[in-house]
C-alpha cells in the first residue's frame, strides 16, 4: 500500500497541474461559477451553471481522500457530484478524465 500511496501522490501532483491549466482556460466562461483548488491541494471544486438542474448548477468535487473522511485506509481519489453517488478511482488520471467529461458535458 505504501507503493500505491506514493504512485497516487505522484500522479495527483500531475493532475493538480492539469487542473490549474483548466482553471485558467475556464476563467473567462461565465457559466463557471467557481473553480477552486484548496490550499493544501487535496481538493478541486468546480461549480457550473446548469439550468437543467433543480438547483440551477452542478457541483463537482475531486479529492485525494473521501470528502467526508469515510474509508480513511483506502488510497483512492474520489469524485463527488452533488446529487449523485460518489466514485473512487485508484488512478488519479482516470478520475480527472471523468471530471473533465462531466464538466465538458455540462458546458456543451
């Protein structure tokens, strides 16, 4: 598990770099209501306006550990979309790809 943690931590760093790039590219889009990367770089949160949703927006949270602290011994990356089931990924790249698909689908 130490090797898995080290591998995921290294990949997570690359994912955060990609997220910073995406944050810059989406900064001018008025439909993107918020795009934040936490100071400790453990979470990325994106809120996008979506008139088809009951609340008027979709909110995504990608985090290095479970957002509520559940499953502390599980070395995975988590993707939460409010109103839907949480998903865990043992590859941060796959989690980022899923997040980007959801964001792109919302902005399309």
